[in-house]
C-alpha cells in the first residue's frame, strides 16, 4: 500500500488551516502538486532552528506526498523534530509514525505509537501499530492489537481504511498459522488498488507454506516406514526397501529446499 500518501491525506483531517503563513504556503504547493518547490521549501523549513509544529507538519506532509525516497530525509527530519517544543512533538507524532513506518524503521516508529487508538486518526494508528509490532516480533502486543481489529474493520467507513485493516489482520492470521482466515481476507482484497500486491502475494505464499508442511509430513511418514520395514521384503529383497525410502526422502528434501527459497524469510 502507498502508506505515505495515505498518511499525508489523513493528516489533513487534523488541521485544515494553519495560522502560520509558511505552513499554508507549503500546503498550497503540495495541493497543486508543485513537487520541486514544495520539497525545496520543506528542506529550508527543516533547517530553520526555530521551526514551529505547524510548519514541521506541513513540511513532513510535503515529503510524504512528493519525495521519491523519503528515507534520505531521515536525518534532517529527526533533527528538526528534536528542536520542536514538547507540545510541538506531540502534534507531530502521527506524521512521524507514518514516516518511519513507511521507511520500515519500526524500532523508531514504535516510539510514536499512541497508548489509545481513538479520535479521527485512531484506526490508521492501529494499523501502523500492528505493522510495527509484527515487524518487531512482539507477539504479546500483536495478539492484543489483533483483538481490536474485527471491531475496527466493522466501524471503518472509508474503503481504503477498511482494506488496510483487513490486510493487517490477514498478516496476523498468517503469522499464527490460521491460513484459511488469512486467505479469506486476502481474497476480498485481490482487486483493491492499494492492497492487491500484498493480497495476491500473500495467497500464493500461503499455498507455498502449505506445500512445505506437506513436505514435512511426507518426511515424517518416510521416517516411520523406514523404522518399520516390511519383513517379507527385507528377506526377499534385502536393502531394496531402504533404497526406496532414501530416494523418496531425497526428492522431498529437494522440493522442500526449492519451496523454502520461494518463500520470504518473514513467512
């Protein structure tokens, strides 16, 4: 999903207008897609020793909307954020969360997660929280968040937000081995313009995982057959039965290695 664009759109729900003319100018450049001018102005804003929260948010919104590589801006943005007042930093938390999630800097992103998921941005923050905790492999937190998702999906009114939550819940189900539930959610997202990629790849990956489980069970079956040889064959064709199982084991292991290479490590 294009999380940067989604984050910048949601930021507009907090403040439609600012009292700061510099912030308004930045928002205007973003709105009329003046990419180069918006990015130049954002860079100047981040370098200002006395940057305000309104200008910081407007500049970060410009980066999230127009920058081709947001990660290259990390040092400049973090430095500017550190110069904000405590109140200004609280006002910038949402966009900082979206920025670091978009860059897959999940340890940093975790510092910007709210304690409660309410208000106009609560559902977005919940989705980011799930993504962050899953990436950091914090199983207890992931399980707690997952319990909130069914209700969140039910109350989400915007199709993109609902799809984002469904994708997060599908990832959770896949992670705990509940493949049918994960596949059911991803099936609904196959044609979603934002989430078609993770949905279709997720379904394929689940089938690969199921095949790997079949290989594992096959090897377990062969081990049992090998430990209990047929006494008749053992006498009439000594060694023949063992060679059969060795060949089958070799084929299964080869298939397993091929499947393992196809599957992303996080699965």
